C-alpha cells in the first residue's frame, strides 16, 4: 500500500536497498529511529509516528530486510540473520541519518523484536544514542514467561528453526505468527528464546557486555492487556541494562472500547505517544539541569 510520507533511501554494504519512512515534525526537539516488530512493515507505524510528530518528535521508521520497501525476500536462496539486520542494515540506516538528522543524537526504539534491536543497536552505537524506548517489548527467554507457558515455548523455540530449514524460510503468515522470515533470523531469535542471551553468528561485538555498559535513559512501555509480552519478559530485558536509568509505564485503555495489547496501540496512538513525549521532555529537562 502506498503512503504519502517522504523517505530516506538506504543501501547496506552488501547491496541491500530499502527506505526509511520519514515523518517530520515542526521544529523537532528530538529525532527517533523506530524499529518495527517481527513481520511488520514500516508503513504500519505511520499513525504512531504522526502522533509523535505532533509532540515535536521527528520519526524515521526502519524497514526490515525482506519486507515492504526492501528489495529482497526471504527464501531458500536468500537468507540472513541478526548479523545482517544489525551490522549491515541498521548501521547503514544510522549512517544515512547522519545527513537527514544532523549531528543530534538519535532516540532508538521499537515494537516487540524492534525494541530488542533498539537495545542491541544502542550497545553498538552508545555515543550516538540519546535514549531507548521499548514498546510492548521484552526478551523472549522462555523462563521469563508464566510457568504454564514455559515448556510449550521451549518446544516452539526448538521446532521453529526446523520448520524454517525445511521450507527454506519461516512461513509466518501461514502459521499465524510473524511474516515471511529468513531462516537465520528465526534461528537467532529462537536461540535467545532458549538461552536468554543475545549473540549470533557473524557478530563479533559482545552484545551482552555492550548493553551492560550503557548509561542512557530507557523507557519501557508495558501494554496492560499484552499477554504476548508478560511483565517478567520486559524486566528480563531491562535487567540487561543495569547502568541505565530505566522508567516503566503501563499503557491502559482510555475508553471502554479501546484495547491496550500487543498490537492495538498502533491504532490508538494517543496514550503511547504522550508517554514517550512526557519521557522525552523529562529527559531533556534533566540534561539541561
């Protein structure tokens, strides 16, 4: 589906091409690189970005490899993992924003898997990061979920890479979770689900140590009706950031017909955008003091 927003074209070192969707704000007080959830395209977050722009925060929405404006699609002959997403695509995106966003540090944030990558990118680019926003996100580690779900999740994290290997990609649309995902993305995600650790083939940086060494503001937004990410999952991710000043806010429905779950906040954007704007304003006031 087309959209009317301007874009920032990006080319990764391996030739992968994609666009960042830019949602400008008048006289922006901050610039936000937003990372979608697994299987979600950048354009799906335009309403959220527009709500943030109304609060004076300019947003650049990342596009995951294999989706939307990306010029590749996952398949048996086209595979990638966290290494390509983090060290090729996100590195290229941040470098491209060096021109579009100027010298101002970026707020990094995202939804679900995107929030995890925001933490990982901050670990890789600490001097360029103003803060991190986690929206409906947390670590997928099976032990951070309620006891009644743990062993089922442990099995799922073992089965999903097998399915992806057999098909040539993970067929998320057909199986009811995520999208058409590359085999190695699923393998890397499931490895974190089994071990609780962030590491992947091809990534030389110690991501766990990088997150431990961060000293930046972090906002964690829990969705009150989010069964997909229980509170302990967010807590487990925040525990990896002991040097950061972490604040958590629970987003609740404002009206009886509203929801505050893993996805509905993308349509009912007001509460989430206000929470981020309030946090950003507080962060800016602290830095001036």
